[in-house]
């Protein structure tokens, strides 16, 4: 079965359309309907009044900014990124590249302490600052943020279950709350794109004189992704009719993406959101933080009982993750698990 990479991106147009924005101070029965509608139409929505404390976000952003400002050799001591650590330009292991550097961290308590050990084991990479060890301050900021964003993820997933009339409201969120959850966390730092030398650009690719591919087109393999960025533009989502829509950056909002696993569990009723980052800002870096809510490796992903024919075979998250890592970033990996 084909897992062909997407149509070359340059053939798709961009346009400005209304992105669904959901106010979490609304009543839950209204919220659940709006969330289901957005997940069906876009596989994507924005959240305002999310309840994640601003000071947690600001602390983490500051720590991340300090980290990425360090010399390359120092940052590399927290790498390589496979499976978890610091990476630059390379995405995955099959030659996908982007104009970014990043930190990829596992989020369950066991793995966080492992990451902490590996970073603290290299004291040269984290000099004591104001009497504190930066590794500890940084990892505490990551931990606090993850706990709060995990709660938001679970709240959204409970509302999804309510909106889909699933009898067990925690059918999705219990996978994320599981102590063995394979959820992960990523900090992406996209340096500014160089100023164009002139407007004429013969290059037929997305890397033009004034824009750079920060992160190529893909969907996220997990259940749900929660992204927060600073005020620098770059994120675009692909609509059902294959148009690229720029997502205006807003540091006070979260972006929520349906992942492949939720597409499979909803038997294709929700479609995982294809997205990319194109860097056009020539002055300021884009910084984003993503929480990827995933099941435990041995958890089964099966379509919920539905009226439609079953579109996807059951698979464990571990099997799916292995398939994802054996393919390219932009491949349609769920095609491997179609029933026909
Ligand atoms: C996309 C979502 C997350 O950033 C990620 C990425 C992972 C990686 O960067 O190592 C993958 C990519 C992501 C999908 C397919 C595989 C795996 C790179 C790649 C080519 C951490 C994830 O879980 O899947």
C-alpha cells in the first residue's frame, strides 16, 4: 500500500481563512461540539483562555532562549536527538532537513530524570547561574509546563469523547495519563531567514530568497499535539481542499493538532492536520514548544465502534511509531494500516 510523499508543496496555493478559535471559558457542552466540528473540518484549532499559567510559559520560554543562545559545542552535549536530546537541521533519520535547532525530550517521570542525568552529567554544558544549576532550573520549567499542558490535553480529549457520544469519557485521556505514556516534548528554535538580496528568485522550491523551510509538511503521529509559539509567524496548516493557511502567531493561544493515532481511533472522522513551518522573518527567531500526547508503546489503537466500514487495522502505538520512524517526514504513514 502506498505511503507516497505529498504533492510538491509549491503546487499548492496559500490563502487566508478563518482558523477555528475556541474559548475555553465556555460551557463544556458547547465546547465539546465546537471541538468536534473543528477536528472534523480542519484537524486543528486554536484555544484561548486555556488556563495554563502565563508565568510557567514565560519561564520556559526564557530558559529555552538561554539554552539556544549557547555555543553549538555546548548545546551538542545535550544531543544527539535520537531518541532524545539536541538536534540541528536533521529531522528523523532519513535525510529530512529543516532550518531549525531543537530539543526533544521524553515526558514520563522516568525519562525526564534520565534526560536530567544526561544533561547534568555534562556540567560544561550548563554553568551555574546565580547560584543555581541551569539544568535543574530548565528541567523544572519543562516539568511544570508539561504537567499543566498534559492536563489541558486530557481536558480536550474528554471533551472530544463527550462530543462523539463515547460512553467512556476518558477513553482517550487515560492513554495520555498512563504512567507508561510515550508522550514527548519538543522545543524548536528557528533562526531568522536571511534578508533577500533581490526580489527575483529563479528557485522553483519553497526555499526562496525570502523564505526557508523551517519544518517540512507532515502530520504528527501521536493522539494530540499542543503547540505554543512566540509572536513570530511561520506555521501553516493544510486544509481538506489542499490550500495552505498561515496561522497568525499569538503567544497567548495554543494551537491543537489532531494526530494520526486520533484519526485511526475515530475511524477517519477526524483527519490528522498536515502542517509545516516556513520562515520569512528576517529579524527575529521563532520559538515554539510542542507537547505530543501519545499512548504507552504497548497500547492498542483501534477504531471506535462506528457505523462506517472499519478503515484501519488495529495496531499498537509501538508498531505505529516504528513505521513512522522507518518513513520520511511527509509520508502518509497511516496508509500502511488501511484495511483495504
Ligand atoms: C513529527 C512530530 C514530532 O516532532 C516527532 C517527529 C519525529 C522526529 O523529529 O524525530 C519524526 C516526525 C515527528 C514524524 C516521522 C518521523 C519521526 C521525524 C520523522 C521523519 C518527534 C514525532 O514523534 O514524529
